């Protein structure tokens, strides 16, 4: 029996960046103190999330993406994908080669940007570099989306990008488009209906089977090479229900609580560093190849 349902590609996103654009709407940058002051005619008691209905405003392709994601990201599906990919036996290539390989995902139909995937990675990393962040964190910014090469190996978009969430327990209503979980078979499995589900309280996120995507994949590619702070950034940067919505605290252990701040510190660089200004990949390559060689071997298993 196939784990991946047939004919569930749906209406594709014009580019993978559509999901990140949705994040920017749902999770805007924190306001300055001046911006927090109410303007004339504004109800000071109105909550921030009342000003816009982000689900209603989302593009139809994004809504369809989450409909598929929530319907098919089951506990068994996530386990099967870990078994399929985490042996890291697809190929061997350097980190820079992987970034160039990812460039095949450039989509000429994207109306918002003509930047390549490599240039997007460089934007994130260069903002970290400009802010004087540690070298390992700059490198984390450079590699954080390399797991999107899963799209080049036949995975549908809904199994590569988007918010991640725990499978095997009840769904938080803070996950985007929670109503779409009604179509997920796990919603009708009694084992998964409680707050803890199949997990022990305080078991730690490492013991939790999150929905499958590029975060878990790139974490496993890098787990022997980067410090634990960077690994948390890689593994959980799409786990918005945790690091932005403060959900699933009952599953955390002390290590998770300690490194939550690392994920939150990284998140703005992931979301808010896109621009139309192109980094000069050719000029930057020597710096990043030197940085890569400090942490990674010449060839990495993928």
C-alpha cells in the first residue's frame, strides 16, 4: 500500500515562497513602541489578530496547499518519509553543490521575485553576517532551506514546505487552517485525540514525530556538523505552532525550553530578509566555501 496518495498535487503554488509570504502576513515583524501607539479612531482594546483575517486573505493556492498538507500529513506518512530519506543514500555532494542543485527550483512564473534559491539563501546568510552573528549561525542561515531539494526528488510541495506540527496527538487550533485536519485520517484515530496522544508528557521534541518536511531532512543532513543551537534552528524553523504560538509546551523537555530562544532569534532572518536586491553569488562564493569547509567535509551525504 502506497503511503503517498495518488492525484493529490492540487493547484501548485506559483513558487515555494508563497508559503513564506503567507508567514509574513500571519506573523508580521514586531512593532516598534511608536507603531504600537493607537492612531485616531483605532480601538485600543482590539487585538492584533483581529485586524486581518489571514486565512481569508490567503491566496487560493496557499489555502489549497494547506488543505492537502493537513489531509495527508499523517503519523504513518511522516514515519514512512523518515525511513525513506534519512538513510541519506540519495547522493553525495558538497554544501555549495547542493545550493546550486537547488537552483533548479527557480520558477519563472513567480510574479514577486526573480531571485534564485541560492540567492535567497545568501540573503539570509548575509543579513546574519552583517549583524555580526557567529560563523556557525551565518552558515545555518545559508543551509536552512537546502532540504527543499526534496521537491527535486518527486515530493509534492505539501510534503516539503509549510508549518510543521506534531502528529500522533491532538492538533492545536493555533495551527494555520485547523479546519482542514477534519480530512486527516488521524483525526478519527482514538489514539491521537488527547493532548499527549501517544507521547509521554515532557518527552522532548526529539521523541515527537513532527509532520514531514525540509526542516527534518536538512537537520539530519547537518546534525553531525553544526552546534546544537544551529540544529534547533534548522529542525524547528517551520514549527510555528511552538516558537510563535507557544503551543505544545507539555511535550517539551529542559533542552527544548533552553533552545526555544535560539529558534526565535533565527526566525526573523528566515522571514524578513527577502528583497529584490540580488547578492553577487560569484563574489560571495569564496567566503562561503571557506565557511563551509570550517564545519563540513568536502562531500556530504544527502
